[in-house]
């Protein structure tokens, strides 16, 4: 996963210090904004360190959301870069009308939709399958004192492969709902708003996805 950030990106941001856009932060915009939203507003006002904090906090979830959907590390890297470049470009017009995570994952979701449109139905069916050269899944690691032992690492890799295969077998809409919930931490209403589906539809997608994943990985529990 390549690193991005206001200091690393050229052509849209300065190398350090005040960003090209440094307009005043309105008191109205700050009302009700907390945490991520406030940091994004600070970044819009010229605080590059605020972007660094947002990126560090959310890069893992966004990357896993993308790579577990498309199943290809190279493709996920490209989309990951595009997502964060879109965040950088949008700083001048950002307004906290929704949670930052909902806004961020909408950008990631739309980038995936664009990818599927260019690849066609076959890509949707194959998404999530994984490549032999893909990096190990960070969530597949097993915590504990024995985590560095070879047999434990082998077990963690097997779990990662099984999880990737189980996710690949899900219909795209179910996989999307599951990953938005799991990686983005989004609730039913937020996923419904992001995807344009009803809350009950999202609830059904999540329920079916969880049931299928549990059935596929039952022997690992």
C-alpha cells in the first residue's frame, strides 16, 4: 500500500506548511463538527498535520475495503491513491454535512463503482478472489505470545486465504454492505445513505453476508 499525504503529493499541495487553499474556517461549519470532521476542516484551513492524522487513522480500513472488494493488490493500490487524492482535491469545498467516515467511504465506494463499470460483469463476479502476490491480510494475524512462530504465521495466512475466498463468494451488494460495516464502521442508516438502498435492504444484505461467512468459516471457530 503506497503512502500518500499532503507532503508527498505534488501538483495539488505544497511540500509543507500552508496549503494553496487556506480560507477561513467559519464558525457555522464548526458547529456540531467533532473529531474527524473538525480535523478535515482544519486541513481545509491549511493545517497539513490534520490530514496526516486523518490518513493515519483511516488508511488501513479504506485499503482493506478496496482490496477485499477487487481482490487485486495492484488495482487496490491505484484506487487507494485516487481516493486520497480526491480527499485532497475536495478540501476547499468540504462541509461536514455527514460524518467524515461516511463521506470518505462514499468516495471509495464511487471509485469502486467506476472500476466495475470499466471492467464489466466478469470483474464483479471475480472480485475478492486475491492474487498470489497480494500482501498478507493485516486482519488475519493472530495475536498473542506465539504470533511469531512459523506454525502460527502459517495458520494466519490460511485464515486470510479462507476469508478472502468467502468474501469473493458473496454477491457484490452483500460484500459491500459487510465491508462498509466492518472496515468503515458505518451503521445501517449510513450504509443506506451511501449506497442508495433502503435501511431494511441493507439490514438483509448484512444478515445474509454474515450467515454465509459464518457457514464458510464454521470450522475455524
